[in-house]
């Protein structure tokens, strides 16, 4: 295998399941910049009351980047972002 160990290509879909504020916020910033237009980021535990950091990280990211997100009605209260 070659390469430098980083992500050099643009991505179409990313799933982030880290449960805490800081890694979620950093993950959103890192992966959003590498996301294709029309690509998606799915966040696990957005509406999980045990992991409020996920919701706080997404709200801060959304305000800073002017990005919309959509909560999903699944059992863990996930959310999704589409880059447009």
C-alpha cells in the first residue's frame, strides 16, 4: 500500500458516531470540507439525551458554516447534513 495516510479524495457519504462534543465538532469541520457537493454526513445520537454534546456540536457547526441539518426519526435520533 502506498500513500501518505490521509484522505485526499472527496467523499460522498460520511457517518460520524463519536458521542461527545469535541470529537463531533472536529469531525464535522474535517469531513465537511472533504465532502462532495450533494454529499451527506450522518450524525448518530443527535437526539439522544445521554449525549447532549452531539446536538450542541451540530448546532454550533451549523451556525458557523450556515449549514442546514435535518433530524431523523430513528431510535437514536440521528441527524443528516447535505452539502449544497
